[in-house]
């Protein structure tokens, strides 16, 4: 256990950040999973709607400083490839 005030504060800060990071990591995974599920179910309109939502959310995370710009761009690009491939099959 921490013996100094500063160490106790660091523990509190770390716990707070861990909870926040876990929340956003889960949210990002769920957003991406929504697009993947729509693609697997071959739902073109659902996939495109889920992709639009994912694009908006991921780029909003960039503006909040949760994701880096290139990371969000990479994730959006990979989702876009899946959605376009699905729409071309139909």
C-alpha cells in the first residue's frame, strides 16, 4: 500500500483512467462489431448505417483525444472495405 500522499493520489488517478479507458475500449469494439455482424448477416442497408455511425463515432473519439487520427482512419478504412465488398456482391 502507498505510504505517501502523492502515491495515494497516483493510485486514485490510475483507477479513474483505467475505468475510462476500459469504457471507451469496449465502446469502440462494440461499434466495430456492429458493422461486422451486419456484414456477416449480408444486410447491406444495416451495414451501411452501422458504418456511417462507426465513422462518425471513431472520428469524434479522435477529436476528444481518445484515439489517434491514423488509428481511427485505419479502422474506418477496414470497415469500409467490408461494406463495399458486401454492396458489390448484391
